[in-house]
């Protein structure tokens, strides 16, 4: 035999094509597996604004910056997924709507900026620090302090105690403020309240102070900077909070949600709910 023709190969063309296809398929499967593992990790491959340990989110979404009303959802992370817990709740925010606050979210967001006395509630992502009120409540999972007649939250930007809780009978406190929020109010507005970590570290003078979640003074009535709801839902919210789950407040007009650097899976749930 004089040798093989030039076109002849020990590996037929069909086999070479099959091997190439198998390699492509294997690469595709590896890429897909990597995608699934990233999703299983909670979509934290990108830098996000909520702590990795956060397993509870209170979300308030309003239709627009100047809207004084919104909807609240409670969410918890179940395994690798964010799920809505309970029913949606109507809330009110500032009389003039929302303004970008100082919290866990990225800097440089575009929109009205929250300032002292502007009648806007803060927009962004914030830690829910603690609770206080006039009753002797107890929660096994979330810090609560009963208020007294001497408790104040300082809202005077000129004070060295600006945006801090102080007690008038504390001998170490020099009273250098001209105005302060009374925490044991006679009208019952702060019978139960949750402290929102807006402008808390570092504190910027004039950036806004005394931001709480509390009961509304009348159904549907807006606030001068807090977020309000009916007393029953407020109590349910308080009882659901667990400090170990690092709860945060996500509060924003719908258009701001994609710019808050939220985990992708959480953003998908919130945008889906807000679109209804």
C-alpha cells in the first residue's frame, strides 16, 4: 500500500466535532454551576449596602420623592432566598416625602437631600438600632428601653449632643441645646418606637435627627420626618425583630431602589412587590 490519501485522518472529522462540542458543553455547565453557587451565596458577589449577616429587612416604598404615603413589607432571608412575611402595611412618611439620608447605602445618590426640619423622612438603607416606649414591654430578641420624663432626643444642630438620646437628670450632661424631642410624650405617639440609624455615625450637624418608626397620630396623617403606621402593625413589627438577624430599614421611592446597592435577589422581590 502506497500510503494514505492526504485527506485521511486517524480521527475522523465527525469525532473531532463531537469532542469540540463536548468541551463547549462542559465549559457551559461549569459556568452555569458557578452562577448557581453565586446565587446560593445570596448574590453578594457585588458590593452591597446591607450587612452579609442581615436576615431581616423592613422595606418602605413610596411612589415618588414627594409622596407622603407608602407601603411597608417585612422580609426575611430563608436559606438563600428573601421572602415576604405577613401582609403589606400602609404607612406615612414625611409631609414632603423622602430625602436621601445618611446610612449604609452608597454616597452620591441623586435626589433631594434630607436635612433638619425639611419635613422629609430619610431615604436609603439604615440599621434598626433599638426600640423604646412608655410601657414595660419585653422582647427576648430586640433591645427595648422604657422611657422616663427626663428622656430627650436632641434635634438642635448647634448642640454637642445633636442626634443623641440624653437624660436631663444625668449630671454628666451639659444642656447646650435649645430644642429637643420629648421621648415620653403625653399624646402617646412614642408609646412604642423603633430607632432608625440615620445620621448616626458620624453625625453631621443639620443632617437630620430623631428618626423613628412609630404609630401615626391619625390614620393616614403624615409626619415631620419619621415613618408612621397603625399601632397594631407597629407592635407586630417590633415583636418580629431579632437583633441577631441584623435588621435594616430599606426606605425609598420606587425609582431609587436599583441604586441602593441591594443584593440582587432582594431587589428583584422589592421591585416585583412595588410594581403591583
